[in-house]
């Protein structure tokens, strides 16, 4: 029987997950489908009931369900527990498990694009206190990297420092110039720089020459922050790699096959992102 996997969210039309997973299904000759399903918050419980009854193989979860879905699951993996948000569902025996693959996705992207970024004693500066920032911080803590976090709303950064403990300190936005002087990695995990949002205007001059700049935003692919980093000769890592690498462990859970993040797949997604940007840019 054809196995079925889904991505659920509301709205969901923008999701690139079907493109990604369909590519891997075709490449590995797996008899399965990966479908988009628009699920509104009141419909979430019914969807999970249908998922359990039908024995669907797996699911990705996006906004606005990443936290609300926890109440419907049997168990969380360590990353989802730490972050308090789920982006992938899979079965372990008859238990429906929620995990968060943004953590391995974040690490695999940096490992691929900026090898050596996590040298012993490294300090990362994370901007933001939402879901992406929490995934980044959990990932950085797994590698033993110290974290300084700053957020528009200081209380958000302070809450993360409290939640994640000794290796994570919160800072005021005004402290960034001094903080960047000692940073090995800067991560933008705010939505600043995303299409339709204001750009992130930050002077990168204080960063040391070996500093890596990573923007989790991937629409557009080259944000103003990344362009500024490249202009300064710093290693600049875009957010598309994180999107690709968070999908791979989900696919592996469902189909017992670890898919490859190929240059062809990256090029396909790049064309899609650039095409949609052009389509929405006023002439
Ligand atoms: P959230 O809504 O959870 O968090 C948004 C963050 O951005 C908050 O820290 C918020 O600060 C900050 N922010 C928003 N607007 C402004 C502003 N005008 N000035 C300063 N700070 C601002 O979003 P997510 O964490 O889920 O997503 C953030 C970005 O990461 C999005 O662009 C998303 O597409 C991207 N992303 C990329 C992934 C990938 O795979 N590459 C994975 C997940 C997300 P405040 O607390 O003050 O509101």
C-alpha cells in the first residue's frame, strides 16, 4: 500500500517541503506520497485522530501548530522537549513521537558550509528569541558553544538564558558591537531580512576576520546581512541549507533511508525561491 506523509500548517501553500520530499521519494524509488494539508487550529485534533487511525507514515508540522501539537502526542524527543516545539512526527512502535529536526538541520548546514565553525571555546551571538532562535541555541549547546542572545524584546532573550542555563547569557541589543568583537559566529534567527520585513541593519565591522555569519532567513537567499558579510570577506551561510538538512532526518525516520542533500536539490529549491521572489516583486 502507498505510504502517506504530510506537512500541516495554516497557511500551507507556501511550503517547500513537498518539493523536497517528492524529490527524494522519486530518487529512491519509494512508493509513498508527501502531501500538503491545510489544517486550521480547531482542526488539529481531528487531523491527528485521522493520522492515527489511517496509520500515516509521518508528518511535518509548521506554523501555527508546532507547540499546540504536543498535547496530542505520546512522546517527544530530546530536542523537541528542550525547544518546546515539534516539527516532525513519526511512529516508534505504537507511540506517536514528536521531534525537532531544526536542531540537526542547523548543525549539518554549518558543518557543510563553514567547517571548523565550532572550535573549542567558540562564542556564538544569536539574534532573536522565537522558534528558530531556540533551535539554534539547543544546537549550539549540544556542541558546547557558548551563546550570547539578544532580542528586540529583552525579556524574550532573558527567558531563553534562564531556560537553557549557564552556557547562554542574554544581552541588550545595544551591547552587540562589544559582543561581536569576541564572537566566532553570528546567527540571525529573527524574521528581519525576510521578504516583506525590514532588513537587519547591523554593523559587522566589530566581528573578527574568522567570524562566520549565518542567516536562518532563506527568502531571499542572500539577505542584506549575508551580502554585508560577504563584502567584508567573512564566511556567509544562508538559511536554505538548514531547510534542506532539517528535512533529511525526517525522511530517514519515515523511510529508513538517509537521503542526500545534493547540489541538484539545492539548485531546484534556489530556482523556486528566486522565481517566487521575482513573481511577487512589483515591476
Ligand atoms: P518567531 O515569530 O518565533 O520569532 C520571530 C523573532 O524575530 C522574534 O525574536 C522577534 O522579536 C523577532 N522580530 C520580528 N520582527 C522584528 C523586528 N521588526 N525587529 C526586531 N526583531 C524582530 O519566528 P521563527 O523563529 O519561527 O522564524 C524566524 C525566521 O527564521 C523566519 O524568517 C523563518 O522563516 C526563519 N526560519 C528558517 C528556518 C530554516 O530552516 N532556515 C527554520 C525556522 C525558521 P520579538 O520577540 O521582540 O517579537
